[in-house]
C-alpha cells in the first residue's frame, strides 16, 4: 500500500505525525488533495480543516489557522501558528471568541484594529466550520 508521511506542527507542539494514504486541506486557491508521490509543492494554506486518511483507514482531523504546506513525494509537512486536533476543538470557546471578534469589529477605531478583528473572525468562523465537519464524521 502506498503511503506518505504527514507532520502537522503548530508553534507549540507536533499535533500529528504518521503515515497516511491521503491528505486534504484548504489551499489559498482552493481545496488541495495530496496522495503519495505528489509533485513537490510549497504553498500557503487558509484557515480550515486538514483531513488525514490514515494508513489503517481511520481519519484524523486537525484545525489550522492558516500556515504553510510543503509537499515532497514521500511526505507532507503542515506548519501553522495555531493547530488544534479535531477532538480538542471546543464549541463554546470558539463561539465566545467569534462573538468577541464581532464586538471588536464594531468597536474598531483604526484600520489596523478592524483588520485584526476581521482576521480573528475569519479564523473563528473556519474553526467552527471545522468543528461541525469533525462532529459530522464521528
């Protein structure tokens, strides 16, 4: 069976490391699907779900708040400032953070404040979508 090694790493820790048959994640220009022996690639990724189809047939979900993807013929590395295992996503925390970002947008006094709050809202919306996707697969 053909597999590739997958590493998902956040600024704090290694979130996932293992063999997989397939990886899907949100690229800047759309959804990317990576199989073993994929053409080498380095690209930015958007906030969303990384879906890893493991060698044993199971699936692992990881939320990333954007980052960098490196693909080599035998492996995939996802680097993200923030990465959270699907099982560790907290619906209540995400909802509160989304509400805080919406409030920050309303109260923004400068363009920089508005840009930061909008970015945070985008990430929280993507995290909540990832959470729904993860819960739907369980």
